[in-house]
C-alpha cells in the first residue's frame, strides 16, 4: 500500500474519532477512574465503552436432534449473536416433545417412532435453513416481532400442507374412480346384525372431539421462540423469569414476585397390564402456602421416604446363602411368591396399584401420621384423574375401576363423596372429558368453593386457546399450559393475561417427554402461575426443575422481592353463573343409594395398621 494512501486513512480515522467524540469520552472515562484507582483499569475502561457498542444481533440459529429424559428424540435450538464484532454462542433451549408416553409400554410402535423422528428431523431442517435466514440480523430482545414472524412462517407451512393433502386427495379420488371394480352391496343379514348391535348400545354422551393433528416440524417454532427468550435475557443480563415478567407487564419491572406452588407427584396409580388407567392417574402433594418452597419440598421428600418404607415388599432384604438344597428350593419359591420391587415412573414417582379409590389416600394418610404430619393442615393433595382415558365409548360410561362404570352424572357424585371424605384434596385435574360441559358446570358448582377444578387435556392446545378470546374451555378454576409444539412465548404471555382477567389460575405443566432444560420454572415464575406441575422428586430431568425453583426462591429472598400468597383462593361458581343457569346446573344433594360402593370404606382408625391396609392392595 502506498504511503499517501496510509496517510489518508489516518486522517479519515482521526476525523471520524473527533466527530464522534471518542477522544472526549476517553478523557471523561480516565478522569472518572483516576480518583478511584481501580485494580483493573483496562477492565473498567472496557465496561465503560461497551455501552456505546452496537446492540447484539442474531448471526446464526442452529438446530440439532437430541434425546429427552426417556431417550426419545427432540429438538435443541442454539442462538449465536454478533457481540462487539465477534460471533458468540449465547444460549440453547431444548423443547419437550408432544407425544404421550404409555406408562407400561417398553417402546412405541414403529409408526409412532417414525412420526416422532420425522417431526424432529423436519424441525431441524426448518431451524437450520429457513429460520436461520429469516432471523439473521434481528435483535434477540425483540421477542414480539420475532414471535410474529415465527407465527406467519408456521401458518404458511400449514397452508402448504393443506394444499398438498388436497392435491393428493384429488389424485386418489381420480385413481379410485378409474380403477375400482363395481361395488358389491352388503347382504341384508349383515345390515340387520349391525343395526341390532347399535340398538342394544345406548350411548348418551357426546362423542369425543377429534384430536388436533400436529404438523411435523412444529417443534421448531416453540424451540426457537424459547431460545430467543433465553438469548434476550442473557443479552439484557437479567434472569429468564424477570425477562418474561417484563414481557408480560410491558417492560414495567414488578416490585414483588410470587412463586408458583409445586404440585409434587408422589404416586402414579396405574395397572401393571396394558389396560385402562384407574381413576387416579397421579396423586400429588401441595405444600401449605405459609411454607417456603424449600420447606415444602423437604416435607414432600419426608412423606415420599415413608411411603417407600410402607410400600416396601415384605421380606425384602439380603438372604444368606443356604447350603441345604431343600432350603434353597424353598427360598426360591418364596422369592417367586413375594411381591415385585418398587418401581419409579417416568414421571419420577412411585407406582402403586389399588382395589378401591380410598386405598392410596389412606396409605398417604398413614405415612403422614407416622412422621407427625396431618393431611389438610401440613400438606394438601391434588389428583390428576385423566378422565378422558377412562371412557368406554361402547357403554357410554367411565370405567373408574375394573368392571366399575359410572355415567358422567354419577362421576360428579363420586367426586363430591371423595372430596367430602378427604377434605385435604384441594385440586382435581381433568375430572371429566372436555365434551361433558354440563357435568363440568355441575362439579364446579358442587365443589368449586372447596377445591380447584383444573382442565389439562380438557383444554385445547395453547395456540387454539389464544385465537379465541373467550378461551374455549369448559367451566373450570384454571388450566394447565404446556410448552410444546408451535407454542410461542408471546402466546403464553397473552393467554395468561386472559386467564388473569377472568380470575382463572394458570398452571405450567411438564409434559411426559421432558428434557433437562429448566426453563419451564422461569416461565411459571415470570408469568405468575399459581402452580407448577413438574412430576416427582426422582429422575434428573424432573429434579433439575425443582432445583431451579429453589434457586429462584433464594435469589428473590436475597433481593427482598419475594412475596408469599396468604391462602388458597377457591371460586364460588354458584355466584359467578347467571341465575337462570344456577337452577339447572347446581346439583341436588346426592341420594344415599347413589354413594359409590368403593367410597364406603371407613376412615382410617387406630386399628388399621399399614400392613392391614396394604394387604388388600395390588402393588406393582
């Protein structure tokens, strides 16, 4: 390079720095630091001038296939930004898959496995190609703008799929019309047989709504939105929960924040064989509001340890090696006859079977009594009924136990009796199908002032809830939101705002195929959720979220911004409903002969020992 050119560049640089006041800023910084005598002068200078640098922008969005907590494929999204002229990896987020996991299934069917793999593969392609190009040079702090772009991209993909399916359907119709042989009319006997069978079955319930199809690749939308939120929090040097709270409250920093109460799953009450679930899919513990999160989790752990002791198979322990072959054979037979060892569900809790609805609750009452606690005072209960999995559509009734069927109206009576016998139950999750809206009204009027009636499966997916400003769900106390598929951070912010306006509580729920990403807890805290449903206190992908909740509690307490709610606030639905609705929806007092037989077991008395209680139970 010629000397004249170099000199010209020097003059231009000097003029640039002079015009932009860099020299004056340097002098101001040195004057400010001179009396302080900092140990790291250059570090302080770097911090001073960093605020004048250009805001970080996204330079790369990368997706990859990873494994979730049960070894199934899911999506991880990485965000890279240009920070002070250097490319830097800011964060990553793993989104949980949307597939439900059968408790007793060793693996899914080949079709399910293929669908899951295809969905993740397509999501990785979307992230690495289209979304990477679309989001380049945008600020990761512009969450709303980016979420809008992600929503438009997803809508475009949905339309493309519809057009493809329409073209395929037209081609198939044309092919069938040209190639199909003449149709053979079925015999009259078959028609009569079919008609007779239908007439013998009385189905008086509304049919199940068709499950909403999930577009392959939709994980890319939710995963990218969550990763952008984490990147924005990192760029702003704020914790993710505060970043979410600022998004919800339009950048107004809340003076105080509350923590969601954990719903700790203690028991998974399912059958050993591949059959219908029993009424209580999960039995969960909810600590009292006056306890800290740390105290509540410690108390739940104590109850879990005592439950494990009570459920321990009889005679378990090291058996000495016997020299006598006859004794050895006897010992072998005894081993075969002994009940199986305790198992831990993929939800991170104990698995237990039962013969009547009261057994698990009485056993938990025994465990609490043994360690000096009282249910209803020192700990509360919540039950995930998962009623949609119990329906026998040929009979039009719920099968709550093997061979025990209940109509939707009888289910309401069952819950009334159960809560009256066990007032420590303060939450029922999915007590009915979402189609049984009249019975939802009835159970809310009967029990709404005593416990929370929560919709999980009974609520449609997050994106569909958001598009309907009235929130198209049955009458309930609140809903469980899960961050899966195409759900975006902006969707959760808007939806929780709608629920707050309707005095409904929000529960952030952990899906079956959970990962070790602990962002769900930050979302629950930032959105102001009343509860967080994380599973049990076992398995790493579950425990890491409880640890995150404990860390947030310590941080808020240290900053003196932590506020505890005073009590549980239940809703009196009889006052909320219109007068003309009340007459038809309030349940009459249950008749004596309508009390379910499985609820007539007397309450636990002093002579009912744990051994007597477990004798009639079927433990898995």
